[in-house]
C-alpha cells in the first residue's frame, strides 16, 4: 500500500514482473519538493529507478538520457509506461499519484507494464541535505 516516504533509498519490488517472479530493483526516493524538482536532471546514468512522490507527470527538459516512465495509482498499480527522449513534456495522468523513472528499456526487463503492482520498500536511509 502506498505511503508517505522521505527522500532516501530503498527497493522497488515488481510483483509478477519478469516471468511471474518478483523482481527487486534499487530505488532512490524523491519525496520532497526539492528532490522531485531535481529528479534525474544532469545525470547520464541511473542504477535502478527513482520514485517521485507525489507526482502525476514528468518532463525530460535538460535531461541527458531517454527514460522509461511508469505512472502509478494510489495503490501502486501501473497505469501506463512510456519511454521519453530528452526535451519532452509528458502528459499528466489523472489517476497517477506517483511516478517511477528508469533508464530507457529497463522497465521492460523488470516486467513493469500496465496493470502490474509494485511495492516500495524504504531502507530508512535518507539522502540529501
């Protein structure tokens, strides 16, 4: 079930992901306004995924890499998955409460697709100032 998270690290668990087994992915959590605004800007690589919460849409202006974007509802069920090249404005999803970003192509390998449920396991380790 979705909760309120703090900026930090954790894991994204994709239930029923790749071939029916759960898949666990390293996760950065961006829950503060400052962390969500920075997101992946200026990065050239991401090991795992980043959760933006709350969020219903994203953009890729000033990004250096294409990304996969998964829109999640309040129950952490995937509403839609899109791949966005740099310099684009993604359409906000009305039912979306959270967004997960990853390097382009990664989500397909994890089994992230419409209808799949994910879980966020926070490690309690905060990042940032």
